[in-house]
């Protein structure tokens, strides 16, 4: 890759990311007393900023980069939703079966639908930031390996708390990002990783209390994770468990197989 081309790519990545960071930092969240409505606006603002950021850079590229948002979007949402529920169900069922996960009660959550909507806004923002324009630009001007490495690095940076928690949480974040990327490549629809990611976050956090979102997100079930931290995930719960790591690696391998099989037809 020529030095001039490399510099152009690096500059675009930095500018794209910095515009999003600056936009998010200068636009205040409205002072709203209701926590559910406040959280919805707190997730909506970063999404609006990354959407505008994406449109600007997409136009700069003269619309030559496909974002895979409009083609087969309904099919993509269905595949992503089903896939995400299966992805979350497997480790949950295994861990519940061996009594690592125990359900001890439930909470009453006002405006539960608003909390789910907020979780969806957050996931759309993350996937647009990581696997939207940036991924496709890096893939087009570089190659798929560069695009995957850079965007996986950014995704991991966005989940920086994993580094404080240990090696397994970091690998879970990395393999989750890889899984979202291979889902995108296999289906050519950004809605597949969006909905799979949403199911993991929304059901995993708001229902099972096993996935970490912002601290103010409530949870429907009172859930205890017991036993050795390697299996229970410790303070990271599902996202710190080696069971999830194995499941992630299985799905990455399986989707890669399906993708390669599709390419060879």
C-alpha cells in the first residue's frame, strides 16, 4: 500500500472518529427527571451524531461505498434477531443447567419498552460507528484483514472496562466483534449484526442481568452468578465467562464456514 494512500486512510479514520467524539461531547443530554426517557435521549444523541457523520463521509466518497443498510433489511433483522437469541440462549442454558446461573426473583420495571428502545439505539450507534462507513472504507481502500483489525480494535476500545476485568472478558469482546463482522460479510446486511448485538444486550442485560450496559439500566430478573469466576464470569457475569468465549469461537468458525461455502458456489 502506497504511503499517500495509507495516510489518506488513517486521516479518514481519525477524522471520522474524532467528529463523532466531539459531537457527542458538545451536545448535552436534556435534563429529564424520568430515568427511562433520560436514557433514551442519552442514547439517541450519539446515534444522531454518528448518522450525520456517516452521511457526510459517505457523500465525500461519492456514494461509492455500500453500507448494507437498505438491501434485504427485513430479512436481515429477522436473521439477526433469531441468531442473537440463539447465541445468548446457548451459554445461558448451559450455565443454568450446571447451576452457575440462579434466578432469585424479579423486579417491576416502569417503561420497560423505552429501556429496550434505548438499548436498540445504543447498538445501532455502535454498529454504525464500527461496521458502517469505517469498515467498508477500510475494506475497499485496504483489505478485509485491515478493516477487521482496525474496527475490532475500536470496538474493544469502546468496551475498555474489559481490560480491567481480565483476559477472558477481553477475548469475549474480541470474539464478539469478530462474530458481528463475519455475520455482516456472510449476509451483506448490517441489520444482522445490529439485531444480534441488540438481542445479546437487551435480553442479556434488561432481562437476565447478565450483560453490562450503562449503570442506570434496570433488570427484570434478580440473577445470581455463582462458582468459579472462570465459568461464572465474576463481576462481568456472562461476558466474563469462558463458556461464552467457547460459544463465540464456535459461532465465528461456523459462520466463517457458511460464508466461504457461499463464496464458492
